């Protein structure tokens, strides 16, 4: 009889928690089956707590649920009673350089940098395409993460595993 594993809790961090971290949260929750539970947050989340509408549109067009997605502060996940994270991944260079809260349980950390798809002054179609490209780049890396065998996801090796995926 096999032992049922608890899902790995993964927190994606970005400064505003409106684009890249939201895409990663929605993707991993869609792809992760019961092995992963994804969350996202930011150091300075958008005041209206709404993710970028282009990010939501790209997710919906890809058939990925956007229900419950909102911009939120990373302090929610450092507070008592918050889900304990196993892995924290920064997805923007600004967040990677910031002083993060002390996370309960000392989770593994990694940085997977992606360009901000909401930067730039292109046409609406060009902006939407930037979000599509970012979604696909994040998805390729997450496909590697979700396909890893259980022993690569053990707490003792998770940090090295997550950081190695940055080079893919």
C-alpha cells in the first residue's frame, strides 16, 4: 500500500503579483495534479488586488482556470496559520533582490527570471503576444518540475532541483 504524499506547496513571488507570478500559480495548479499546490504573492501587490487583465485573458484562452486569482502581499504567507511552503520561486529580478520575510519551515528557494510581459508600449495584440510567450516559457519549466520523480522533490534535494531547472 503506497503512502499518500501531501502536495508540495509552491509560492511564486513577483513585485506586484499581477502578471508572471499569477501565470505561474494558475499554470502549476492546472498541471500539478495532486502533487503540487501553487500560490502567488508580491512585495508590493497591486492596490486593487486585480491581476493584469491580459494575463487573465491568456490563461482563459489556454483553458486554465482564473477563479480566485488575486494580487496579494507576501506577508499573508509569512503570517501564523498560512500554508507552509515547501518551495518559493521568485519570477522577477526585482523580487529576487528584495529582502523576503522569514518563511516558516525554511522552504527551498530558487529564482526563475522572466521578462515582464506588461512592460512596453506595443499594440494590444503585441502586449497579448508578450503574455502568451511568458505563459509558454513558464509552462516549459513547470512541465519539467511536475515530471520530476518523487526523490527529486524530497525536501533534502528540492533546493538544488529547483535551481537546476532555471538553467533549462
